[in-house]
C-alpha cells in the first residue's frame, strides 16, 4: 500500500516529497505586464505551507497574443525573470516542488481579447447560444506550428532558469494541443492530421523540444484528457497510446483529466451524458490506463476527502491532485499527512445553464484564490452568481490593461 506521505521518484531523478499535488488553477492574478507579483507570491507561499508535495501553477501563456484570460501570466523569450524567481521560491518555501504549467489556448481565446485565433483547422467552438464569444480560428500553417514548438521550449527553459522544478505541458481541456489530438477539431490531411500518430505529432514535438532544451534533472509533465467525452472525440484508447508515445519522448509523468470547453467534464457534466461518480470521477478511466502506462499517473478531479485520495493511490495511481478543494482549504494536505480527516465542501449553484453554472462555480474558486493572495482567509460563503458578476467587473479592468500592454 502506498501512503500519501511516501515520496515519488521520477525518471529524471527528481523526487516529489509526497503523493498530494495541487492541480493547476488559472489564478487570474497577473500583475502589470502579465507578470507574477505580490498576490501570486502570497498565494503560493500559503499553498506551499499547506503541505502538498507538488504545486502546479495555473496555466502560463507561451505567446502574448494568445491568452485565455486577461489576468493570465505570460512568459516569453524576453520577459523579465526576476518576478518568476520570486514565484518559484514562494512555491518551494516549505520544501515542496513547483512546476509551471505552460499553455497555448488555440481557439479558446475570447473575441474581446484577440481578433485572430489559431487552431489545427478553422473549426469554431460550439457552445450553443454562447458560441459567438469566440472567433472562428485560422488553420495553422507549418510555420505557425514550428513557431509554437519553439515557444513551448523557450518558456520551459526560462522556467528552469527562474528556479522552477519542472513544467507541465497542458494538452487537456480543449486547448491547442488537445485541439490537435481531437479528430473533431483537427481536420487536417497533412502530417499533423488524420492518424492518432499525426494528431499527436505536435504534442510529441513539444515534449521532445522541451526535454532537449531543459536537459535532465528537471521534470516534464503532461496534462492529458483521459477522454474528451464527445462522440467522435479523443477517447481513452487514444489516451492509452499517447501516454506510451509520451514516455518515448522524455515525459516524466502524466496528469489525467477530461473534458473541454464544449464538454465540461471537470464540472461534472460531460456532453455525452455519461454519469460520473461524484468523487474522483476519472478513476474508472484511469484504471483502464494504468495497466499499460509506462509513466506514473497523477489523477485530478473531484477529490476532497483523505479516504478518496488514499483510494486513488490504492488503485495504482501515483499521485492524487486537487484544485477546488485547496482553494477552499489549502491546509488539507498537511492535515491529511498528519492523519486527520479534514475535508472541503465544494460550493453549489442553482443556475440551470451548464456553461453558466460551471463559470459561476469557477468564479467562486477564483475569488477564493484572490483572497488567499491578499493574505485573507479563503472565505466559503460566496454566492456563485455574485462571484461571477464580480469576476466580470474585475475582468473588464484587466482586459483594458492587457490590451494596452499587448
Ligand atoms: C478556478 C479554476 C481554474 C482552473 N485553471 C486550470 C488551468 O489553468 N489549467 C488546468 O489544467 N486546469 C485548470 N483547472 C482545472 C483543475 O486543474 C482540475 O482539473 C479540475 O478543477 C478538477 O479538479 P478538482 O475537482 O479538484 O477541482 C481549473 C479549475 C478551476 C476551479
């Protein structure tokens, strides 16, 4: 039996001090210049003190023209590194490791942030009545694709220079790398489309280029969907094969998640209507992938209780990851490691529209992260609808700042 307190040694030689990870949460807290500032430092000092062996940052953008939200951090070839050094140090302040999640959103960039967006093919996002929020993307050229590989590698190398212990390449949730993996979004008939091997080519080239640029002794993780939960989309058989390919190009660990903006599996409502168990809801799929996975797996989604985290390890998964629960109570890992049964209660909403409800619940979590970043208690009594309204107001100001900067 693997205990939550047991260290995990990765292929590159680095060691994670325990089996609990804080999963990526887009913090929406960038300081002017899309840099990490006081709020992110305070937040990560508190998360570090909470005791998770691994903190994965919210997604950091590799291209200033392509940000998912105006509060996102950007790290490019000429970005000043000092603010990132402070961020890494805050994450390491209690002896744990910090990985920077790096991402390109592809077509998931709202219309009010960019006129042009990029994707494998010119396939717009289908969000029903809300589809108009996102422009129809432009199909990427070979030059765009090469440029993207290079940008991921540059951002990863600079993360290492700033003192991060690793990067996690975001290939889940319907962002660019996941768009390439999906037969629904990737309709290309060149070397980046068609067979699974071709659809995975961009991801594999990114991982290979990152590994080459960061060298050894630095972790390279990948966040991958165990399934997109869309009929005809990337499925669990695809995930099984891609995990093997990732092992061959130098990845250390795969974090399993699921869903996309069109199929909100992480909010418990995948588009194909399959019922998911409420807690650790990707565990059934993870079990299907474990037997053949050459890499350790980290499972995230719906974990809020110690017994569930332990059940995840008992099934053979190497690490248990949490996002929402740690925004509610960042001290959970420390308590669990000390044998206490503390748990987090997730907020609920009566909003009927699934996309709106998911956005409102996410807004509560963002609010909690912002409060932690101000040194306050996270606060557990927000109305999701009010949190969404506040987020929209803050976003309007951040949007003006971002557009001026970019
Ligand atoms: C506010 C918020 C922001 C998120 N941002 C990211 C992100 O930047 N990158 C990512 O891979 N997942 C992101 N996620 C998804 C989480 O990492 C996680 O996969 C999901 O919330 C399910 O885990 P949980 O039930 O523990 O929250 C975010 C989730 C929330 C609530």
